[in-house]
C-alpha cells in the first residue's frame, strides 16, 4: 500500500432545510440535541483537520454556531450534496487537499467510518472512496432505499444497484453514502452531466463510474442509521 505526503482533510456536512419527505430534519430534536449537532459531534471525534456544516438556511447556520460549530452559507440552487461540498470547500480557508462528504441525516455515524475514508485518502492514486457493509439478512435486500455496492478484488466499485437478483449466490453489501475525494476530483465530477444510468436508478455515484472515475470501497462493520422520514425517528429511539 503506497502512501503520499500527509493530506489535509476537510469534513463537510451538507445540510439543507427543505426536504420533500422531511422538511427541517437537520434541526430535529434527538434526545436534547439537533440532528445536525449529533452528526457534527461524531465527525469531530475522527482525525479530520476541520469539520464544517454547509447549509442554505440561516436557521441551520445559526443553530450550528449556537452549539459552537463551524458553518458556511451556500447556494439554495444546488441539486446535490456534492455540489454543495464544492462551494463550501471553495469558501473555507485552510488549503485542504481532500474533502469528506458526511451525510447530514446519520446522527449516529461512527467516527471509525469517517476515519476509514480519511485513511484511504492518504493512499496514492485514490480518486473517490466510499463505504460498504455486508448484508446479513436476505429480507434487507428488498429495501430499494438502501442501495447495494458491487466491487472487484481490488476493492474498486463496479456498480451500484437498488434492486438485486436473489438467484445470485454472491455476498451482498449495502452502500453507505459517505464519500471522500481529492479537491481535484471533486471539482471535476461536479462539472459532469447526469448519465442515463444515473437517471434510471437515481444514484449520483453512477455518473462518476460512467465517466471512468475509480471509487474505492472500504468495508465497515458499523450499522448505518439514516433518518429520511418522520417514521425513521421511531426506529432509532432505542439509540437515544
């Protein structure tokens, strides 16, 4: 495994107020702390050089400053968290080499998961890196809101799918949507146009694969709990 000189890494938590399924969820109270605060505090436990929240709403911006965090205002016109990360990176002082895009709806993301991404970014020739977790129950494969990732023997992603073929005897892995990229790659992929494959499956990362970018997959044993709807809050009540 070949390493390079130490890369300076910025963790960015894209956090928008308006959501079709759950407006205002970044400010949702979870056991006395907002969701965005819980994500921020988990990210701070990893060894990133800096963590910021990138938002398009003053309520979120002020809430982050209120608990002592760092935030930056970004455009409300971004179509993805990737685009928001680029603007936030450009507005942040510090000459960072890489960015980790940390999902703002996973209040219990494990610091070790973030650190795996950071460590992989220190390896030479890494363009994009993400996480996968083994699927242990066949019933879980039915969830089309939990994409699956496929990769080769070199741990490079070969595809992402929402639906899988149950007749295959292969082992399946959930895709956990945290991404790390070098600044150069982040800048390049935000200029790409959506591909037919991406539009059909509703998975932005397919745009990068379709355009020849390599996505390294690191494996994690930690569960991923994302909050997409009000009903999801009940599912994570035991963790509070």
